[in-house]
């Protein structure tokens, strides 16, 4: 179906479903909503799961493609999509479905901004651990669909650890849910883990429930600097074997540090940023245990700005270098140093610069590569680096130049994830209307 005919033929029906004010067909308003160079034919903003289900049933009947969208912070991933008939925003789904501060749980609509949810629970002395990049724009639904995590991943786990319930509409227009409102809920299939990280290919998430945490009353960040990555990883191992329990443990390469706004650059090389929480006595224990390797300590506003910069690192690199590739990696701890060594080798042989940042205590890294001279060969470097990753590594491209888009469409490397998604896809989106053509499943 040609997207050029979609507004003329179907906007009347879409207006009846979502309201005339929430159907966008003006090309000038649709142009900023391009996804990897493809402009949607029409955009809709449903107000409820029922309206989303109606739109998806309508799309199935007429074989229209649908792309779900939240804050547009992670829409650069994947291959160039098929023509987009309908862009479906979830941003009107902002209702607080339930909130029990005493029970440390909350249920929220998928369109709520991450920053808004964090501010709401912070007023009651609680913490939402989903520290997505660009939280002022990122939505809860987008956070779950992409599965992206930030520095708090070290201390609080990933989304699958504290998402306790999810509501969704399948690609064929059926409403569903998994989990519940309380932490001790074991009924039914574990659909939460299936949908987290599914990239909007199986269903559209409409709401979710989360376990919250008591907010730290006092924090301080200790920075250790090393000449090489090997020395930094050795110190990481020392920290992990110690009785210390930092909430963040971030590895930052020299080039990554140079990209961070406002960072104090020492020129010593690789850094470990360790964020601790506790009383004055607890923080004093950290100073004693960490010893002479600590070169700086940061707290207060400077500390908050430092972690905000690290949280937003995945958006910083593409802004600084349009010709860059950004790769998200999940590795066994023992494989981190060998992978960093392979990265250095590939970058040197293909005349590239690289930057690394991530929760090194749990094997989660962001790796950026970009040309450092006229002889640079980004395409060969990306292929070579993929081939050198260990078998049990999980990896995906978050950003790359348009000319490499087709190459990296088949780049994703996971042990089982995509095969599982392929098996489930026909049951939830049999006509393949959701995000058609963008990902491997």
C-alpha cells in the first residue's frame, strides 16, 4: 500500500477512533517525525488502550504498517523501515494507574516521561531505577520497548528485575497483560520479559507496574584513574570482591571522558566512577577500603551533573559525530577486557577513534567508533569487531551512518533473543504490521 494514499483514504476512520485533534496528516508536522529517512503518511495519538486496539485492528484489516513512538530518543536503531502508513504515539497514556508508596509499587501509563515518574516518586523519598538517556523526553513505553539501561543498572538491576507488570495491545489488536501490581506475583506467562527489549515488534506497551526503591539520602562519587584498561578492570575486580556495594560502577575511556560535558579531564587515561550511598560512617568506610587509587571525590551538584552526563552518553556521541557507530554490548565479566583489547586493535588497524562507557561491574558497555583520518574504514571495522565478539555476547547497533544501515541490519548478535522473538512474532503480530522491516524478527 502506498503511503501517499493513506491520509486521503483512511484519516476519516482514524479521526473517528482517536478524535480529529489527534490525527496528524500535515506534511510539515510529519517531517520532524521521520524515522531513518522515512516520513510517516499519518500520525495518531490514541488516548487509551481501547483506541490503540481499534487502530491496530483497522491496520490489520487494510494491511497498513504501524510504528509505535514515544519520545523519539531511540528511533535511530535498526534498518530503514518499510513505508510507514501510521505512526502511533503513546504520549497521551500518562495516567497513574496505581501508586502505593508504602508498598514501593507504582503503575503508570506508557506515555509518561521517565523524568516525570522519577520526580513523582522522589517527592515521597523513593527512587525509580530506570535511568534512561534523555529522561525529559524518554517515555516509559519506549524505555521498556528498547530495554535500555543506564548507570543504575549496577546497583538496582535491569528493567526485567523491577518491572512487575505490563499492559499491552498485540499487533493484531488484542489487549493483554502480564504480571501484576505487587512484587510477589507469579500468575501466568512471564510476558514482561518477552516485551522488554522487543523494539515494538510484538505489541504496543500501554502501561506498566514497577517496584520502587528507597531513595539514597546521601551519595558521593569516587574516581580512580588508570593508564590502561587492564589496570582499570583489575581494580574493578578488587571492588567486586570487596564488601562494598556501590549503586554505580562506571568505566570511562579517555575519549569518552572527553565527550562528557563539563568533565574534569586529567589525561591519565581510563577511569572508574564509583557512586556510593550511606551515612557519613559508611562513606568513610568507602574511602578507607578504596585506598590510594582514588584521585578525586565528587558530591553535591557536581556529582549530579556528572551522572546526568553519563546517563546521557548514548545520545552525546551521535550529537558530536554524525559519522559514528554506537554499539550496546552485554558481556560476561571475564570477557570485558578481551573485548576492549579487540576494540583497540580494530580501531588502530582501520584508523578509527573509539570511546567506551558503561556499567562495567555487570558487563554492560556502550562502544562508539568514528573516523580518525582519511584512511578510516568504518564498514570493515564494524564487521571485524562483530566477528571478534565472544559467542555469548549480546550486541546491537543503536546508531550508525545511513550508508551503513543495510550492513548493520544483520549485525545484531545475541545468543537466543532474536530466535525466540521470531518464534513468538506470528502469534502476536501475524500480519507483521508493527515496525515492519526494521529488525531481524
